[in-house]
C-alpha cells in the first residue's frame, strides 16, 4: 500500500468540510451550466466530417436546401376531393402562412391550363383546381381526376388513389434554427388542433417536425434516466448496505461527474444527442459499481480499525489503483469509437470517457470526504451476504476445484454456438431508426408511406459545363430516361426533375401534348422565361440556371439499408453506364449519405473494437506486470460479446450503428469486475498462498461485490427499456444480458481457466 496514497486520503478526510464545500460549489456551478445544453436530433450528425461524398453533399445543399425546412400536412379524405376538402385545406394553408412558412403549396392553389376549341379555333383556359367556380364536389373531383397521371402532382400533392392530400410549407432561412423550428412546430400543431375537423385524419410530418418533437422525447427520457436511475440505484444499494447515509453519500458523489460532463459539452458547443442522452446511466453504473466495491471494503475495514478515518484510508488506499484501472479500461473502450469518424459517435465516445474518468476523480475525492462524516454506530451487515449470494459464491468456489475442465469446455461450446448464430446477423439501418415501431413518429411514418407518399429523398445532383446549359434537349432526354429507370425501383414513390417541369410547361403553353420535351435550347429558354414571368416557383426546386446546377428528386420509402443500399448501387451503376451527355451527375442527399456511412460504420466497427481490446490488454498487462494475467483478463470478457451476438440474432435484432454500441459498453463494463478479481488474486499469490486457495479467497472476497455490481448494472440499464427510443431499449436489454454473461465468465469461466492452466499436466478433474 502506498504511503503517498495513504497521506492523500487522510488529508481528504481531515479536510472533509472544505472538500464537501468545494463539491457543493461544483454541483451548483456545473448544474447551472448543464441546464443550458441544447438537445439536437439531426441525422447529419451520423455523417462523416469530410470526404468526397460529404463535399458533394455540402455543395448540393448550398443550392438545394429546401427539403430541410419542409413541413407537410397529410390529410386523409376517403371520399376524394370535394368542396369541403378545399375549404379545410384552405384553412390549414392559411395557418401555415400565419406561423411564418412560405411557398405554401396544396392542390387547391394549383393553376392548370387546358386547350380547347372555340369558334373553330383554339382556346386556352387557366384555372385553379379549387376556386369559386367549383360549385360542386363533382366539379372539383373531375378537375383533379384529369390530372391524376401528372408526375409533378401525384406523390407530391395527392396519392395515386387521390384519397390522401398533402399541404407543403417551407421554413425561410432565418427560421432554420432549433429554437425557431420548435416554435413554429408547436404553434402549427396547436393551430391545426383548433380546426376541429370531423371525419378527417391529419398528420403533420417533415424534417423540422421530427427535429422539434424528438428532442422533447429525449428530454422526457433524460428526466427518467437521471431521476429513475437514482431511485433504482438507491434501492439496490440500500438492499445490500442497509444504511441510508452511506447509500446517499455514494449517489451524491456520482452526481458531479454527470453535471460536469454536461457543462463541458455546453462549453464545447455540443448538444445532447440520442446517444449522449444515456451518459447518465453509464455514469451511475460506473460510479455505483466502484462504490459497491469501496463500501464493501469500507464496511469490512470498520470492523478492523478502531477509528473511522483509518477504515476510510485503508479502503481507498487499497482499491484506488484497481478503480483507476477499471475506469481507464472502460474509458478506453468508449474512446475507441473515435475511429468511426462519425461525429455523433465520436462525441459519444469522448464525452462518455470523460464522464467515466470524472466519476473516478469524484469517487476518490468527494466520497472519502463524505464518509468522514459517518458515525461509528454499528451497521446492519446482513445485506452484504444474503443467502442467494452465498449460494452463488459457494458454487463458483466449487467449480474450479471439481469441474474446471468441464466448465471451460462448456463456455467454449457456448461461445462457439454464439459465434455460429451471430455470424448470420444482418446489417440493416433505417433513417428513423432510433424509435420503437409503436412510437407516434413511427406510426405516422408508416401511415404516410402506406398511403403512397414518401418523406425522404435520394437526389441526383447535376452540374453543367461551360458553354452548355442543362435545359439542352439532349440533357432533358437523358433526365427523362433516368427518371423512367428510377420509377421502376420498388423503393421509389416518385421521380421529378427539370424534364417533367418543362414537359408540363410545354403542354400548357404550346401544343397540349403530354410528355413532349422542348425541341431546342431556345424553346426551353422561352418556357423557363414564361415560368418566371408567371411566378412558377417549381422550376427553382430542380434547376438553378445561373448557377448551372440541377437535380432529379427521387422520393423514396424508408425500407432499410437492405433495400436502399442495393438501390443506390444500381443508381450509381446506371450513371456509370449511361452518363449524361455533358457535365456530371452524382447520387447524393441525406438518404444516400446516411445509409452509405451507417453501413461503413458497422463494417468498420470490428477494427475499432479490436483496438479497444488490445489497449485494454496493454493496460492490464501493465497493471499486473504480467502478460499472462493480462491475457487472462481479456479472454473471459470476450464471452459477453459473443453472447450478445447470439442474443441479437435470436431476438431478430439487426446490426446498425445504434446496436453495435452495445459491444463497446458491454466490454468496458465487463472488464471492471475481472480486474477486481485478478487484483485480489495477485495479492494472495504475493502473500505466498497457493493458487487453489488464492482463487477461493479471491472469489469469496470479490464475489459478493461482483454480484452486487452486476445487479446494479442490470437494474440501471434495464431502466432504458422504458425509453421511447428503440436504440436505448436495445442498449438496456442487451447490456443486462451481457452483464449476466460477464458474471458467469468472471466467477465460473475465469477461475476454471486459471485452475486448468495452473495444474500439472497429469492433473485431472475430480
């Protein structure tokens, strides 16, 4: 035991009032800063910070960013278009405008032109689909029916059956902030609810809607995780230690780490994301795990030392290095996520690692100071050795003595089975992948897609060349051919581009021939000029003539990466086989970048995890000054990872960026108890005790705290099962599963493996 460590902890206890006062100031200051950290749910956080595809996406968004500010109201009308529908959507459109949305579009505002015969000549009629002349439902229905096949309208303003109609509005650039998005969404939701329409189902959707509503859901989860987590851990700790003061002091010592982490996030200008939202549970789990080992040793030391200060100093001097190494290895596991190069995952790894190390710092400073206020009254020790814990420990002690080889073989077979099952895991990610299928957001999305609409886009970004214009007939024919190809894909709801816009303009103003494209650049330029004069804003959605860029919009369903990635590959192959006549064409957009890099993240996670394992092996080898013990510490902790693979496959859970994080969490947490066991084993061996007795002593000494911490970890992470986010539910359940596997590995597999390796070759199981 280091005299320096003894002096440090003795100083902490002696100056406990000053340390406690500083802790209170830290909690107050960090807490005030923590409340200011914003919550953000943007899919762009999963994008890589650089690269060719990111550069293309950023350039595309500089020209076509309208999608990011799109609010859409989907209105079900089973009886089809009618005067009443025109009135209802008209009122909703006015609400869109009142809250500040612009470029509001719905079928009643669509101006159509039709040619006819009048006195032996041609006549041109221009009218709105809903206007005062539409005196009957049949008139409205007939007008809309005549445009059922219009690719610019079907899939945008109504579905193919004309039973669901869409109202679109867009945030102006000055309102594209988190605060403004939330204000507009809340005002719009409240205003739409006041319409009181009977017999109609309206669904408000769009990227700004999700970026407003999902953070509110995250805030509710934050309250649940922090408040509920403290209650769960208080109950578990009190069950074992039966001392309100000791339990309360442990939990208080953990709180500053979480608050300081949030304050650091705010100082760094970072937001709370769906990943960083469960840092509270991780902090509580790590803090409580260390606290259980510390309290168990402290309660033992109180029976040995005559004074409270001596018990505290002995406890923390003995366990401080073991706790440091467990915290460091857990932090390393999370830091390995930096290798993913995905911003949101990197931030999660960094801030979780920081939170874990801060938890250690406060456990080693604030907790001993707070325990210094504890009285010397007798404690109820019955909770430290309940019957079920003693039975498990006795079983664990007996296995390496009597069934060591059988236990090792059993774990090897289970591991092999999990690898066999887990190797068939499927990689499948969705754009809205973090929420459960029964959440309001997912139910709305399912209803929208079932009605024939899509909320997401794959975009073909076109750049012209000097001397050529993108409205050249050759380019228009290429666009039309590409759209025909894309419409044949199952995931595509609709495809629109400049060719469709000019074909409709030509039909309206030239010869009423559906689908006919301009025959010359001059004719196309005249049609574009007519559109500009008449105030047709639809052209700018797909073509910016002065910038020489255009896009083809493919509206798609969120059918997962198993469908989307092959579709994107086919698009890219088409562009390679049939390039545009001039300029360049690239597949881009939120869907393309999110799906592509989510796939790369999953595929590259293995090397990141292997790096974490190697780093942890290095840390443990340094701690024990033994390569053999370092390897022994790593091997059994691979078992929980294999069990997770098998459990995920059996539960029908796919690999995706959210679920693979479970492996980092599980590995980081599993190593902790292994290190406490091996640390105690090394102490016994250093005292000259034989291996068999040393293993038994280590199990009896660390077994109860291991079981206690495992119960605490499982209870804490199972709290995530109450989340509204599927990612958090999966993390909670799978981490609980891995915790059970880790207990089995630490208390049965590892001692048995040590027994097998330490026996003479001629030895055999009893």
